[in-house]
């Protein structure tokens, strides 16, 4: 057994899940830190308009990232199942196919983001000229570098499937440090504004991707991929599996992000301050959710390996322990949000209007937390067994039917305004 791959078909499930989870929690926290640092620096150096621009354009870029992540997660499931079934010889073909597919997908998505940015801005009701111009700069720069973000996610997904959670953490630490330094340099010291924050983000992601590829090249014998040109050939059987499993996952991630864009469009009709408050709130919420999502990331390969090894009992026990850990994390985060929520918002912006609206956001968004605690275990099981159809149905309910429908109901029909839009967004999960 190599130092990269881990066998989860044996041993104590509670310990294995906990030890495997912690690096993923840290990795996810640092991953969200990218755009969080951008928003904090922009909010303090550029102002409310810049904060609104970054929050909205980063959501658009994140839509494309989540689509790519759906296919990466499909590759993760195939890698974990191959290891669980003792068919390590399949790894090279799966990895090569996944890499080539993701490069193509990311290039196409980059062209679409840049080509249709004005149309998307119109749909989102971004009418303030200054905010729109800054949002355009951020979208073009970060959207153009999507291949680096997709590449990092692909490498991390493959390593997750192999049972390695420490190396993805190492790669994202590199990116976070670079992003922080360049943010302060470009936006703070040199005064490049929102564009400076975008360049800091994409340079950090590019460095992380290049470092991860270099590291894995040096460890290619353990990794199971030789990095030769012919190994990047798209193998039809694996491509079909990745697309069939990844498409519903990509749709799932995409629809949830589309719902965020829709809710943001409704909030833009209220005021720029409301948009900035929602952007900051979603970012804080994203940090908390991404950290707890580390539990789901850790549970998926454990479930996949045991399903492939025909040990369904261990797979189900993994779900139970995922629920226990995620509920403990949720209670802690809810208490943190209740007592220190306003202070979190103050770290992003010195606008008193944003501070005043933060209480309204927090009182509505807390309804989302219990649902996410439950979804960490059940979501891991659905993904781990490869039931993409059920995942897509749940995504349609969450992202389209409920999140958009409830936001419209509470915010427009019932006239609750900003509180109603956030409440509908929170109740959908």
C-alpha cells in the first residue's frame, strides 16, 4: 500500500472518518478564504460598491467552478471504487480521462463567462455603473483563469478518492498565502481596486495547481499516473461513466448557484447596501458550510470503497458517524453566529448600513443550518454509491423549486422584502 492511498474497508470507522475529515475541513476553510480575503480587502479599501461587485461576480465564477467540481467528484467516486474493488490498474486511465475532460469543460465555460457577462449582469439587475464595471473586471480575470481552479479541484478529488486528505490541504495553503500577500499588495498598496483582488486570486490558484501537479509528478509511482502524453487520451468507457455520473452532480451544483444568482437579483432591487450585506452574509455562511462539508468529502470515499468491497454495513455506519460529527459542528457554528455574527460583518465592511442589516440576515439564515447538518451524511451516501439521478432531483427541488420559489413567495408575494428573500433562500434546504 502506497503512502498516498488508504484502505477504508478495515479499521475503526469513527476514528478513520474523524482523522480523514480534519484536513478537509481546513482545506475547505482555506478554499473559501480566497474570495473571503478579496471581499474583506475590497470592502475596506474600495468600499460598498466594490464589495457588492466582488460578491456578485464571484458567485457567477463559482457557478462555473461548481460545474467543474461535479465532474471532479464523479472521478473521485470512480477512483475510490477502483481501489475498493482492488482494481488499481484502472487508475491511470480514469485520471487521464478526467484531466482531459475537465480542461475542455473549463475552457468552454471560461469563454461563456466572458462572452455573456453583460447578459448575466442584466439578468442580475446590476445597474449601478461603478459596481457593474468592477464586477466585469473581476469576472473576466477570474473567469479567464478557470482552468487553474478546475485543475486544482481535479487533483484534490482524485486524492480524496485515494484516501489522502493532507496533500490537498498543503496545496491550498500555498494558494492562500500567495492570495493574501498579493491582495494586500495589489488592492491595498498599489490601489488596483477590484481587478487587483481578482489577479491575486487567480495567481494564487495557478500557483496551487502548478505546485500540486509538480508534487504528484515527483510521486507518480505512488499516484498511479505516469503523466505521459498518451495517458491523457480520453478512454470512452471511463468518459461515459464520468459524464453520466458527473452531469447530474454538475447540474446539482449549478442549479444551487443559479438560485443564488436569482436571489441576488431580487435583493439588488432593494439597494446596493442590501446586496453587499447578502454578499457578506453568504460568504460567512459559505465558510461555515464548507468547513462542515469536509465531513461529507471524507465520508464519500469511505462509503465508495466499502460499497465496492460489498461491505454495506460499514458504508451505513459511516453515514451515522457523519451525522454525529456534522450535528456537533452545526450546534457550535450556530452559537458562534448568534453571539458574534455582527462582528463578522464588521470585519468585511465599515458601512453602518451593512452592520444594521446584518441582524436581519442572521435571523433568517440560521434556519438553514439544521438541514445542512443532516445533508452531510445523506449527501455523502448518495454520492458515494453513485446515485446521480437522486442527487439531481434533490438539486432541482433545492435550487429551483424551493429556493427560488420560497424567496419569491416571502420577499415579493408576502412583502417581507430583504428578510423574506434570505428566509426563502435559507428554508429551501
